[in-house]
């Protein structure tokens, strides 16, 4: 199997960190171009036109960072990054989905509606130009602010987002916060729990890949 990658991009990073935490070695195929687009060959091969994507040896293409991670989790269960029993798995899933919707997609909305290099790319994966909507910027900032505060509260009495163990919920939270930095947005000063957690997870070797 191999992973189609755009190394600088935030969603592929979720998978890089996951793979590093697992200690796996899966070949990467870079499909990002110097124009900050995905290559034409890749888009022809995979019309969903987003990364990451895992291609199996039988040719099956699996997209969505967390769908790929779940597949790998089934093959390589240790260390567990999706929870350890039914209740724990549901809690990890709940927080990972929350951070994706409330953090990752908000950071994406902010970036895609402000970055000059993405002027006609308001949404990922579209063959047609999608103009930016500047009015969405204000809402995206409000979403990010809610996300920072909610996750700061969640981390008040826990070492990790979903509880006592490092999981995929931490991976997506780290990627969402670092994606926010692309638009110069940082964790607010008063979100002390989130800042403490951010320093801890950023120091893990997996965060550097
Ligand atoms: N929900 C998808 C999101 C994938 C996504 O948005 N990927 C971006 C890179 S971060 C992409 O492929 N962008 C292509 C583009 O900008 O045309 C996932 O979780 O993998």
C-alpha cells in the first residue's frame, strides 16, 4: 500500500502523525505541486481530488484521513489510538468528530476565504473555480474562538482531549490549531489548559514529521 500525500497540507498531516505514533513505514507519493495544487495525474486517477488517500495493493483507493487511520488501526492495533473498549472508543470518536467539525473545518474556512493564493479555491477538491466569500471570515473566527474555549475546558482536568490516553482526537486537535496559525491565529492567552496540552503534544516526535 501507499499514501498519496501533499506534505505541507493539514489533513495529510493527521495521517503522518498517526503513522509516526504507530511506528509504521508506509511509502508516500507526493502529489502536491509548486503551484499549491494537486497534480493533474492525481486528480485524473482520483476524481475526489483530495489528500490524503491510501491505495491498497489491489488498487482500492481509500480517502479521508480518519477512514485511512481506522483501516490501519484494524491492521496494527498497538498502540491503540482509537480507544480501548466500547465506551472509550465512543468517547474518542466523539471528540475527534467535534474537533474536525469545530476546529479543522473552521480553520479551513478561515484560510480558504482569506489566502490570496487560494483566491478561486474556496473549497477543496473542486475542478471548478469557487470564489472566496469574505463574509465567512468573521464566522470562521467565531468558530475558532468557540473551539479554543471548548477544548480548553475539556482539558482542565485531563491530560489528553479524550481522557487519559493520547488518541486520534489529540492528532486532529493539534493539526487544527497549527492550521489556524496559517492565518496568524493562535491559542488565546487565557486558554491555559489548551496551551499546556499543546506544548506537550507538540514535543512528541510524531509532531515533527
Ligand atoms: N475530509 C478530508 C479533507 C481532505 C482535504 O481537505 N484535503 C485538502 C488538503 S488539507 C486537499 O486535498 N485539498 C485539495 C485542494 O485544495 O484542491 C479528510 O479528512 O481527509
